[in-house]
């Protein structure tokens, strides 16, 4: 069992400054899904109103003290900037690749913090001030390719995953959340620490505070003359294409026409979520639940909105145009 930990207000404040870039967040379920046994993440909503909750200091404290586990979004869509980059690796040679990246980042005077995880690790890089997500991604993707580190996607089922996963987000989009560090993973029932300090909450936060942060000027020096490798560039429909989409007359959208292999779990079909798959997620192919009784009802357990799923399958929800 985990030893009880108390998070002082200074620790909560510093955690928010380091990791929180927007109010939206996810929660990991405290109970496993009855069919899959997985601890899914969801966006919490207020009881009664259904309004989405914003991350508060009290919730961060509960995360650090082990009462609940939050997931954090990298990009603030109002600025398209991120406070950090997290490199997630959970395959056979994951730690070898993360240590290689950490070493060569150090050659650029970038001090990256290595965090344990259930099957590998996460490597965190912090910015002095939030930097453009696109520029962060260009830097990491080019470095990984230079070092021969595998990147998931573009034909590879295993490899590192880079958060933020998008160059930018539209209004109402969230991107992909990653488990907030220093909480307790519900499935593993344990806390994963950073390797650079004693396994003590105050010392861990002190270690992260003292890491050298990357300036925007440094980042732009690193990526001078570079672009996103074309095999990993994410092409998205233009705002014009999205806004003008109209279904053919009499045609009703059917999610079952746009997904792959199905299997029955209780009262639902489960399959891979198209939006998760577009982002290189849902490797087990069970994030999307579709009601067998009424297939018009479907839900992504990882938190993808219906608009995101529809857009991923090339059938975005029509935006009404003003006269």
C-alpha cells in the first residue's frame, strides 16, 4: 500500500506552474471497466448541470496525495502553446531509447526529467515560457530520427509518442491527455517517481524546479532550417472544408460504416476509436463503445468528443452557416 502523503500549498502551486497549461483535464476511473478491466480516463463534469469542471488547486492536491489521478493536456488552444513536452515510451527497449534521448538533449543543454511508468518511462522537457506546440514537435521528431529512435506511426506499431500530439487545436478540441506525474496510477496502484531525486514529494518538486528550462530563443535555434518530417506531418481539413460539409440528402451518419473489427462486450460493441487511432492511441482497439441496441449512441472512453470522432472518419458534423 502507498504511504499517505500530504501536499503542502507550495508544492501544489509549483506543480500547477510546471504542468498545468489549461483548465481542462481528465480523471482516471477509480474502478476498472467491468468488461475490459482497464482504468479509463474521462473528463469530469459537474453534477446536475453537466458543465465540464476546470482543474483547481484542491484537485491537484488530491492527485498528489493519491486520492485520484488526473490527466493533463499539453496545448492551450487559445495560444497553441505548451509548457512542456513529454516523450512516452512503453515497449521492450523503451528505457534505452529514453536514456539516449536524455543524453543527446543534454548536449543541447536541455535538462530532461525521466519519470518511471508502468511499462517504460516518460521523459519531460520544460519551457521557460509556453512555446508553440508545432516548434516543440519539430525539435523532438527531428532529434529522434537523427538518433534512430523509433517513433510510433508512419507504419510503426511501437515507438515513442510525443505530447503534444498536435501542432495546433481548434476551438473546442482537447488533443490527447497524459497521466499527470507524481500521482498514483489506479491500475498499477503505485506512484511513479522521477529518477533525479529522492522519492519524496517535496524533493521531487524541488528537483523539477531546478532543472534548466528551455527558452523560445533556444528552441528556434534548435529547429532552424528544419520542418516536421513529412511522414509524421498531420494533415487536417481546412476550416472552409469543415464549415461547408453537408451530408447527402436523406443520408444518416452511421458510425458502424466507419469503424473496423467489432466485438461484443455486454450491451455494446467495442472497437478502435478513429480519433484515438489518428493520434496513435488505442493500441488495444477498445476505446470506442457503440450501443448494440441503438448504434447512434457511441462513446470514447478516452474522452474524444463526437465531433473529433466524426472529423477523424471524414464526416465532420455540419457547422451551420449564418445567412
